[in-house]
C-alpha cells in the first residue's frame, strides 16, 4: 500500500494546481489529488481502459469533486495524453512504468505536458517487492533516474511512499 497523503506532501501539490494522473486506474490517487487542488485546480485522470475511468467519474460525483476530468487514451503513443504542451503543474505516474517495456515513452510525454518548473512524480514497485514478475517490467530507481535525466529533467528528491514502493520527483 502507498501513502497518497505523503506523496502529495512530498510533491508539494497545492490548491489551484493542474495535475495529470497517468494510468489513473480506479482513482485511488486521483480523488485525493482532486481534493488537494480544490475548485480552482484540475485533476486530469488518463487511462487506456474505459471502465476504470467510469469508476473515477462515479466516485467524483459521489464525493462532489467537480474538478476531475477523464481521458481515455494510450500514453504509449506520441502525444498520448492528448493534453497541450507546457500545460500542467504536476504529473503523477504511479504503478504504471513497471507495466511498460519502454518507460521512456511515458516520461517523454510527461516532460512535454509539464510547465517549466512543473513536477513529475513517479511511484513504482521496488523490483524485489513485486508480487508477480510475469508480464511485468520492473525498473530499479536507478534505471528510472537515468531515463528522467536523459530527458533533461532535474532531480528533486527520492522518498518512501510505502514499504513496497519508491518515489522519485523530478522537475522540468
């Protein structure tokens, strides 16, 4: 399990921010970020599957969160988020990179949509803590750091979001 409140605190996401959640799934992280950014902020939940996005939409209505927008899109394609360049204050990439053989595609898209000074937060499984290795591509923190730095992003910090995960924060 990961501590989303710690992730938000470590990444300094605040009221009024525009945040993209890459691979949002059913919205565990998205709804908490939406609460943090408030009415003047926006959370854009992006996933390749429609069903989890429907769960987010239902959850957000139930919680009265009118600042969540969902996008069904393939982040592994060029301009996969469909968001405009230099348009977000923060991008959350949680439990996604281990599912992708070439995580640099996701990092490139995050860099493209991040404003100058924007933060990109990666939260991933520690390779030795992965429950199942079948069909997954575990990446060590060192491998992911090299990819971020290869895109000209600046290291901010590494943190522990939970006992089985590592967290990295980079800035454009």
